[in-house]
């Protein structure tokens, strides 16, 4: 078994032993912010373009996307969310010479005497990062509404990610430790991300498989554990050959078919009997709730424009009495030498939109 690389063994051991212990169904919880990423470009693409080739901040979504262009690259993000919540993010790509490949190309070929292939990666890429969220001062009140004092709601999530490069195939693993504090109350969890990225046609076509937030919380606010927002998704990205556009389409939450919920706007009350019933939505409405699509236009080599649409976000934030373009996201990216400036904006509901700024710097 000397020919089996320790990197590949560790990857599959973590994958198979963690899934039966930590897997949870996707649901609303205190850790729902794990699905919010520190990248303005990713926000503009609908926050789910896992196969899109971009900067180091995309490793928070898909660790398998790490490549040689992310070496010594920094990403700093600032975001203002609905309700005055502030969120910041920092991601650093470590130097590539930390992991030197000690195996020759000859050992990667078929070795009949040893009975198999040597699955040694060409390169190993690593990134470190942290996400921060703060709500500012909040009022603490008792059950009768009496003011007890003020407190802060904060969340810090340190994370790391690495990918194994096998040429056209990349395997990635990410780990994170979200810590939430509401005044004197705290909750902690441990989660892992697994990713695979397949590139063909000179990287114009890429397919990604991502399993996110496999884990559980080990310290919780009440006597009941909360489920992490598990998300298994497949993403496809295609750069058009004769046009400056790259198309992305993602199918999210493969593990959970029914994403509908009890919507009060679908409630129907019979005026004669007072019987309450609910409008039944067609099956294709539930199907499109899994779909997120986006397109990026490259205008020259420095300017990029993004447009995304999330059908599920539109359905969950719509109001029957008012037309809302929820689920639509836009953005712009401008490159200037080793600097990259990004702005992304996504409309959630009539209460406001999320605006995000990112600064990318390569050293």
C-alpha cells in the first residue's frame, strides 16, 4: 500500500466517516449564515456558482476551485445586510511551495507490478479564512416586554480549505468552526465541505459537485441541537466559444426534494363555511426552487458584469399585493494590475437589498 498517497486516503476517510455521523437535512437554524459567502462577485452570480472560475474567495463555497492563480492572493469583503447587520470576510491563499510534490510523473502511470495507479496529486493548494457578523446593540426584554439591558449578537467562523490537483480533476475539502454569541449565550458547531471540480475544453466547461455543511453543533442555546443547513448541489459552467459570456446553472439541495413551506399567502378561507385550505402549487414550481442561474459578460480583459436569478428566493420573498424583483442579483468586477475591485447587489424583498464590496489583491 506504499503507492497510495496519504492525501487521498485522508480525503476519503474524512468524507465517509463524517457523513453518517454529522449529516443533517437543510433547515432554518442559527447557522443559516453558513450559506452567506464573503464574495461580491459570487453574490452577483446568485451565491451558488460553484463551477465558476474566479478568485480565492470562491473557496468558501467550493474548496475544489483552489488553483495556482490563488497562491498568495488575499480577499477582503465588507457587506451591509438587511436590518443593519454588518458582515465581513477575509480569505488568504497560502504559498504553493508549502507542498512540494515528491513523486515523479513516472510513478503516476500504470504500474503493473504494484497492481494499480498512483493517485498522487500534481499540486496541493491551501487557503485560510474567517467570516464575521455583527448586529450591533440589541435590546434584551423579558416575556412582559420589560427592558433588561442591551446585548450584541455576533458570529465568527474561522475556516480552512485545501484542494488536490489532478489535472482536469480537483478534489477539495473545507473545515469551519462557527461560533455564535447572543449576549451571554453561545452556540458552536463544526462543519465540513467536500467538493469536486471537473474541467474540460481548456477550462471553458466546468462541472462541480459540492456537499456543504456536513456537521453538527456541540454547544447550543437550548436543550435541543440545531441542524446545519446541509446543501448538496451540482453546478455547471460554460464559456461560450464565440461570445464573451460565461453561463452558470446550479441545482441545489439535491438531498431534499420538497422545498415548499406553509405560505400564509396561499391560504384560502371559504366565506361560507370558514374552512381553511391551501393552494397547491404544481410540481415544476418545486423543481425550479432548486435552480439558480447566472451569466457573466467579459468586456475586454478588465471589466466583468454579472447577472443572476434565484427562483426560490423570488418565491419566498414575493408579496401578492406588490410586484417585487426578489432573487435578482447584479454586479461588476474591475481588474487593475494585481488589484481587483468587486461590487455585488442582491434584492431580497421590499425591505431592502444586500450590497457587498470585495477587494482582491495578488502578491
